């Protein structure tokens, strides 16, 4: 089943204001054009974007209900109550619990941590997870991290048992909030909308430090944890998140935490660190334990002070990540086989696949890969032997998964999530009905144009313009990520010099010529498809290449087409 070819969309001619911005900032025209198109249309806004500073972080008490949360936590510290942090098993959840644990223990608090089992207890404050947490740890104050906003019944049951609850969460809010001490969720207010849970917890730590100063506690030490959770949770790298990630990646270079240093080492990362190092190197290893079992090892890794124990745990997570990849590849192959039996891109606006035995810990990754490959909203569901299915979905621009699932809610036991990612639980005997209903909802929502993938070109660039100065200005736009994607350039009328060299049977190394300038380029996956007739239009990104101490700007091809 071939991947659909994208429609190339070129930028409009930049307005005079963008050219003026380039002069005001003393940056290359493509930098100013990119800033302008992404909403930074004054030199002040653009300067803050290019040089994000910690002093620009806003007052943490602006977050909804932060004052009530900090007041209750401070009282628990003073009364030496048993505080239990109940979190999620993904990177955002684990980094959030790590940060809050270290801060509260610095204040002398009695803190325990609880992570639910993905398989037995599921996500968030489930009945089973809460029951085990209360029976084993007997909290007086329970702080729900990266979960809890929609747990009305579960938090009511905790209250009936005499357990008070504070929620730090960023998931969508429903009409009814739980009755508890405080729900600190940026979705309830007008600011900080893009924060994930580790960002909220950092703000809580800042609020606690403002209300009760503690000599020796430096929140900058925790910025690497904030960067890990923020990048891995795929929230927009805008506003305060950009500050957290930019400064957090610098902190990662000299992390105070033995577990973070061991994880960087086992992943084989090299300086300078980027969001892709987190997204593809560190995040999957931290996630691996929680995907296939319990995330306890990931939490222990981030909390340990023992370098030897950290190395042991990091290697264990690395092995689990390799096992996760094998399980993921098997499920992906079976899902593609299932798709081949029914899916027609001309007829179907969505993908829903499911099978008994598919591991619920990898269905989200498989859904993401299928969505990217076929450009369709995708749900992948794994059923157990009793017919209970747990699935995960990923969407494309134009379809809110939560809204579409709400239309199909009658076929589901439960569901929740965001516009672009969601989780579902359903019985196997409702699978076919649900698949048809979800496909109908997607077909009614998405236009033919939205169902064709697009390749958005940020700027036209001649090969002769690619040099170290352009690389330097390009790197000023980092960190790249959600809502600040890495720029895609295009060069027109490019010809091939010599024969491409195949690397590892699926990648290509090519020499390109435009006018009198030649430029080496790599194309990952390029050997898996035929080259179009030349000359070409080449869509590419620019990467830093370091070899034997020499730095150069390297082209990484995204797509080729015959010149138009």
C-alpha cells in the first residue's frame, strides 16, 4: 500500500513588513519571513522568541487554583502528613512526579510515589489503581499528577475515605470538575494553555518557593526534567514551553541527576542536544517500562542518587525499549495486513484496526505510524482474551478526535484525550459498528483536500546560499517541535551529479547541482522509491554535520519531484 504523494504548498510573497523585520533584527530574510508567518510580527516579540529568558516566566499564581493547592501542600509539609503523588506512566507523568518529589523532600515532606500498572489498572485515577494506592500507602493528601481532571467519582470516593486531593493536570476539562482541594489545570483559565503536567509542576514548585523560600533550592536544576516531559508529551513549543525546552536542553548538558546522565550515556547522544534527542533517544527509553509493564524503573532511575544503580536501570530500560520496538513492529505488520484487506484511500476517511493480543502499550505508537503513512485519523485497538479492547488514536489536521469519538460514544465503554490524540475502551462485539460509525464521522468532517497530505515549504533557497552563516541563523530558531516545526526549504531546477550511493539498503547519498554550486545531500528512505525524472524540485531541511572536527551545513531531503 503506497504512501500518498503530498501536495506542495509554497509560501506567499513576504510582505514589506517582513523585510523590515529582517533589517531590525539583523537576521537573514528567511528567518524574518518565518517569524512573521508564525505570528511574531514585531521586533520585540521576535527578539523574545529568538532569545527566550527565564525571567520572562509569568507569576505561577496566575494558574487557576494554584493558591489553594500551595496552601494545602504547605500545611501538609508543616503537619508532616503522608503525601502520595499519584501519576501517569508516560514521560510527562514520571518527570512530573520526580520533580515534585525532589522539591517536597527538600522541604522535609514525607512523600511516597504511586504509578498505576498500564495493563491491570489502566490510565489515571482508576478504581483499581486508587484502591491499591490507598491500601498500600494510606495517604492523607493525594496529589494527582498528569491525571485527575475528569476523575469525579474516584476523587469523591477518596474524599469519603478521608483523603484530600490536589490535581495538577493539563488534560481537557469536562462540564463537571471533581470536588477536591484544587484542580490546577491551565485549560480552566486564559493563560498557560500549552503547558503539560511537568510544566505545571515546575510552576507549582516556583509558587511554593515564592511563598516559603528555601535556601539552596535552585529550580534551574530541574529544567532538564521539564524539557524531557515537555518534548515527549508533544505539546506546542511556544511561549513558556519554549523557555523550558531551550533552557532545559542546556541544563541537560550538565544534569545534576545521576539517572539523567546515565540515560544520556546509554542512548549515545552527542552535543549539542536537541528535541529530537529527547523525542527519539531519551523519551522512548523512559516510556519503555510503562508501555510493557510498570514505569517504576523509569521513576527509580530519575530519583536515584547512586551512579552505579543509575547505570543498571538505564541499561534495563534500553533493553526494554528494544523489546518494545519488536512488539511494535509485529503489531504494525499485522495492522498493515488487516488494512490491506479492507482499506481503500479513495473510499475511507479513517483507519480503525484491532486484534486480540495486540499489546495495549504499543497501540498508540502504531496508530501514529499508520496515521503518518496513510494520512488518515487512525485508531488501533488491542483486545484481551475476554474481549475487552483498549485502543489509542492519532488524528490529522481538521478532525478533533475527542469530538469524533463523542459522536460514536454509544459504542464505547469510555474515551478521553485531546484533539490530536485519544484513548478508547470498548467490547469486541461493538468493534465493527464503532469502526463504521467513526469512519462515517470522519468522512462527514474531512474534505478531499484535507485527506491529501501536504508538504508546506517555508522558503525558497538557492544551494549557493547554504553556508555556515545560514546554519547559525537557522539554529537560532531552535528548539523545533510542535507549533515551531523545523523549516522546510525548496530549491528549484536541481540536477543530479553522478550516481546516488545507497546506504544501509534504504537511504541515499546524492550530489546535487544548481547553477555552478554542488551540494551533498542525504535522503533517509530514499532508496525505497523510484527517483522522478530530472531536473528536480527538492524539498529539504538543513542539519548540522560534524565530522573530524569540521562543521558544515548538510541537506536532508524530505521529497523530490520533477521540476515544475
